[in-house]
């Protein structure tokens, strides 16, 4: 490998570490509420609750579930928004090759 190729690979590795770190942080932030909600639900399963309390619990559950769904779809947005031009260029080339073959 030449010096330029090594520098390019180092830059790509640094980029991928950055993207992976961002993804891990966001995944943790978006899925941690579901863990907390599940613990709460498990601990209060035998507790008598009013209709309002049940409604609030269901709302919180649905909101936390939405956050979990966001966590599932976020890698694409992380790569395209925080990933610099490398991922976007690769994505454009992939889309072009798909439409070129059809």
C-alpha cells in the first residue's frame, strides 16, 4: 500500500468509528426507556390501578415503543447525515446501478 492509500484507509476507519459511536449512543438513548418501562410494568403488575393510571401507562408504553422503532430505522439516517460524503456517494452509485440495470 502506498502512503496515500494508507491515509485513505485511516480516514475511512476513523469515519466508521465515529459513525459507530454515534449509532451506539443513539441506540442506547432510544432503547433505554423501553427497559425502564418494562421494569416498571413488571414491578407493578399486581398493583390495583385506576383507569387514568392505566391510560397513562399505555400512553407511555406506546411512546416508548415509538422510540424503539426510531432506533431500528436510525442507522440509515446516521450514515447519510453524519457520515460525510463516502456513504452518500456509495448510495448514489448503488441507486444508479439499480436503475441502469432495469
